[in-house]
């Protein structure tokens, strides 16, 4: 699935097949065009929702939408051990940025992943 992301660049987004089918059915049912938003939400509303939910469940006050991106990246790296795939998923030009996530992993996870990485020159 392609979406327009940061810098107005087209990005490939991993989407499980079952979820993709449900999203397509929703778009068809709602008669959405390619340029339409799936959900009527803007950046400010996303912040409000996240702040409300974080207070409700007792999360720290400094929770913001981009933190969810980092949390997902760390978990994907922990599960897959594939920084190159994560690089493409996040839309980074090189693995350098992705390698920063290694510092959040356990020593064992970090060493395992680092052994599998081929650095780009």
C-alpha cells in the first residue's frame, strides 16, 4: 500500500492482507475516492485523543503521536531483527537512523541484530 508521508514523498506501508481487505471494503462502503481521508481526523484531534487516552490509562504526560512510531519501530526491530526492512518501513534513506533504535534493546537483542546488519558505505 502506498501513502504520502513526510516530505510529501510516496511511502510503502506494510499492511496485513486481512486488514487491507477490510480497509478496501470500508472505502467501498463509504464511497471514498483515492484522495479522500479514511477517517475524519486531523493532527490536532489525534493529539487530543492520545492525550485523553494516556491520562485515562495512567501513562506519562509526555506521550505524543510520534512516540508511537518509535515504539512500533523498536518492537518491529526486536521481533524481526531486520534493520533493513525497518529502514524501508520507516522511509529512512540509510540504516544509520534505524541503528539508533538498537540502544533501546537488551544487550542480547542488540548483539544478535548487529551481527546480521550489513552497513552501507
